[in-house]
């Protein structure tokens, strides 16, 4: 599975600049300031240093990283909620994403007007959260109305289901009305199932990307800790990103970009930090496969079993699953090759219920 990330935020906050920084894209930041008919969609290879190590150790023909898909809907959620047509379509695209990036403007530039008339990071984060909350409440209200209608003619088994759904939705609505995002609620499995079905925006992990100017880089760290003390939860974190600079660096060769970063005192690329946090917030881990001279990275949710992980690669692998042969990345590096690991008896044989660990190097054995 690749990760699908939706970008939203106020006009002129830097959504498209962030999108370009993360995807190495060159989408136009001048136009497209209001909800355009087509969002920007771009893919980015997920940086994975362990893949580089495996490449240097095993010299495969091909190394295949995971790709992240970014979509810049070119609008904030406000206004899209009631909209049909293009607005509704854009909102759909956001609802389909695995997680959201909310871009908040911090950079100072008199020549670029702020839609609220002034710079205020906390106000804009509150607005972002309110818009997401509002969108979810609108979905719930529409569904509750339909449930009311259906209940009129419903017979027992269906009636039970409708009442249960109504109860869950009322509970979610009550929390949302207190501005509590769904992602913060403790939910039981059946509640979680309906939440997943509805693709609520406040149920998704949220990365608040505070778009700072170059001159604000010295304060980036302290701003980040201040924001995280206020806004972070298990599925929400704030990060500062100098997106205009990162967008320019994304166009350079790696070495040149590294040199520039060093000059600015930036250790890790914005892309790397952003994707790392995105994985963390989404509960994703990586495992690796080595087959037919190809080393490949895969992303799965923490807690995925060997059987389900095999199914991500190919449905035949899940259907005909026999067992998995696995070794941790660190052990493999110590051994130097799969053959050596086998000789030393370091390859583990795992059954279908084995829970894949981050960094596992796995070979699935299966019948077709
Ligand atoms: N000075 C400055 N301008 C920026 C920065 N980030 C974005 N911009 C500019 O702000 C304008 C709006 O950016 P854009 O990415 O199009 O915002 P969007 O409307 O949210 O997609 C563009 O002219 C960008 O070049 C920054 O860090 N510093
Ligand atoms: Mg834009």
C-alpha cells in the first residue's frame, strides 16, 4: 500500500509550494489560488535509508521504494462542504486520503495578502480544525436525516442496525460539537468500522505544516515545540517547513541540496521529516522483500499479520500462503547476505499469524 496524503489550508498559505516541495513538482503557485477544477496530484518516493543499505549490500538489479501520493486540492474545506460539483468532488478526494496535511501560513510577505487580513498561526490552526469538524458534522446530519426516514418503514433486523448507527453518529456529533476531533475518541470495533466507512476528516491523522520563511528558520525548533505542546495528540503533530526553500532544493541534485541545507543548518530534508511523521501518525511500518534480483519496500499498518502482508503483495500469496521466512534488517546486515543468514540459522520460519515487525526482510512461501 502506498500512503495517500491530502493537502488543505487557507488560500495563500503555501499549499502548492508545500506540494511542490514534497513531490519535487513544479505546479504553478501563482494561479490556482482558488478551488480550481483540477487538483494537483503527485507521487514521491518514500525516503528509506535501509533500502540504500540493502542496495549496497546485495547489489540487486532493481530497488523499489514505496511511493506516497500527494494531492493538493487547492482549497480549504470551508465552502466545499455545501458545494456540489467540483467542490464536492474536491472534498471527496480529501475524504479518500489516508491522512491530511493542513498548511498554516507563518511566512511574512507584505506583497502576498492573507485572506484573514493578518498573520495568526493559532487562529488559522483553530480555523483549520473547525472546518474539518464542520465537514464531519454536515456528513453526520445528512446521514441522521436519512436514518430517520428509513426508520419509519424498517423491520426488526434492519431497524436494530439503523438504531445502532444512529446512536454511534449521535455520540460522534456530540464530541464534534465540543470541537473534539474523532481521531481523539476511544472507539470500540463496531464504532471504528462505521467511522472508517464514513471517511470522516477529523478521524484522519493530521500533520499541521507551518510554512515558515527562511528568516524564521532560527526560531523553527522553539515554534515547533510550542505548537506541539498545544496541538499534538496520538494522530496529530505540528511541524515547521520552509516550503519555498525546500521547493527550490527539491529541484537540485541530492548532493547540491545537502550542501545548501547544511548552510541553512537544516539536517534533514523537509520531505524526509514530513514522511517520517506521516508514517508515525498513520501507524505505518515498512518491511522488505528480496526476490528475482529486486529489493522492494512495502508499507503496512502496525499489527499486520504475515498472511495479510502477503496479500498486499499478491492475492495468490495470501490464498496459497504456506509460511514466511524472515529476518530483521539489523540481523541481515550483521550476516551480510540471506545465504549467510541461512547458514547461521538466523532465518526465522513464521506462520500466517506472525505479526510483521518494522524492518523485517521477508520471503513468502506459497502454493499457486
Ligand atoms: N516570501 C515567501 N513566500 C512564500 C512562501 N511560501 C509560499 N510563498 C508564496 O505565497 C504565494 C502563495 O503560495 P501557494 O503555494 O500558491 O499557496 P496556496 O494558495 O495555498 O496554494 C506564492 O506566491 C508563493 O510563492 C514563503 O515561505 N515565503
Ligand atoms: Mg495553490
